[in-house]
C-alpha cells in the first residue's frame, strides 16, 4: 500500500495550554463554596455588615408619641385651609400651573395637587421649597 504522506510527518502546531477561569466574587459567596473551603481548611473571612441593604428610601417617620397621645388613632394633621389658599393664590398670581410649580420645586405634580386640595400631610421640606418658589410664607400658619 502506498503511503499518503510523501515525507516525514511533522507537527507544526504550538501546544495549547488551558487555564482554569478565575472564580468570581459571586461564586465565592455561594454557601457551597464557603462550606467546601471550611472543610478543606482554607481561610474564610466572615464580616457581619451593619445595616446591609438598607439603602432604600424610607417613608417619613411619624412621631409615635404624638400618635399615642392623640384621641383618634390614625389621624394625621392635614394641610390647613389658610396654607392651601395661600399656595393657590401665590401660584395664580405668578400665572403658574400646578405642574410648573411641581417642576420648579422638584416634586411630582400630584404633590402640589394634594397640598392645594388639603389631602397632604404637611412636610416642612416641601413647604420650604414652595415658599422659596412662590415668595410667600407658608410655614407657621396653623389652622387651629
């Protein structure tokens, strides 16, 4: 039988070396990987994080004592009538819509609407922004 290759057989390829991929941080935190490291005697670092994952926006804290002392539990102060009228009057004098005022104070239009309708629970920060934008004193007026 004749040979297919006329000359000496040579290999002109470079050897290929396969490396193990590096473990990712997520894989290191896997409970199976941690248990395996503990069993093998490898050093394992454990850190208890304080307030971990608490970077959420929290709702405004309502004074619990104030709620306890109130006669009707669950009722919160609403925007007084004087403040509602002052906001509306100042806004109309500046020929501004509720949406424009909301954009000016970096709030949603719904917030301005709730303040003008008296449905909102007064927030001093929002009132301060409205005072600045409208040029009217709103804080300090009470409906009592």
